[in-house]
């Protein structure tokens, strides 16, 4: 799996730091300067990316 081979898994998400959610994403505070956005959209053969995890500065 691409994420495993490239060390991209983040396994320390504090679910109590939930901020908001949209159609396919949930947003959590990482620390005072960052958020983590989980995207859990439905996979289909036509989609290149079925799951993405983004850490963003705020």
C-alpha cells in the first residue's frame, strides 16, 4: 500500500479534538498551529485517490 511504503500514516489523531465535517471529510486539531483533515470518500475505479489525509497549517 502506498501510504505504508512511504510512511504517510498518521496514527496519533486525538478524536476529542474534532472541529467540523463536510460531505467526505472530518477536521481535527493537531496542535495550536495545525489541523488534520481526514477524507473518507467512497472509492470507485474512476477515482485516482480513494483516501487522503492532509495536515494543514492554520
